[in-house]
C-alpha cells in the first residue's frame, strides 16, 4: 500500500476465529445446505484447516463429496488443490534438475488455470 493511502487509513488487526467459531460457521453452512454435520467432525475440520475459514469450508465440501452422510470418524479429505500442491512438493524434493523444474512449472500453470 502506498504511503499517501496508508497515512489516511487506520490498520485494524483481526485475529483468526477460534476452533469453536469455525465449527459453528461450518454447522451453519451444513444446515443451509440441508445436511447434518457432527460436532466432532466440525472441530476436526477446524483443526485441520488451522482456523482458516475459507479452507475449512473447502474441506467440508471435500468431506461431503467423499462420504455422504457425514460421520464423526470419517477421515478429513483435503481439497484437490492442496493434494496437488503436496504432490508437486514431493516431486521437487525427490529430484532437483532443470527437467524437473519444467515439469513443476507446467503443473503450477495448470493449477493456476484451474483455480
């Protein structure tokens, strides 16, 4: 942000929501979508998403697609983009070469075009 704008604005720090607040939002999303979300699963999703509300909603969607109806003991499904990034990271760690760099670059472009 440029200095003239910064001088006319007041910065406000907003902390991340608590795990309970994220679970409450997820329960609200589930009720509006017409399915039941077990409270224990909502808390596990909140912890897996590290209190990131956007990531938590995407994780809830991935869990719903993987298994319907939802259960307390079902595994947490990571969103596809997160699995894709994990696979890219594994490839980078496995081999560092110009050839691998081109492959990873192509995958990153694919990821950007699909998001």
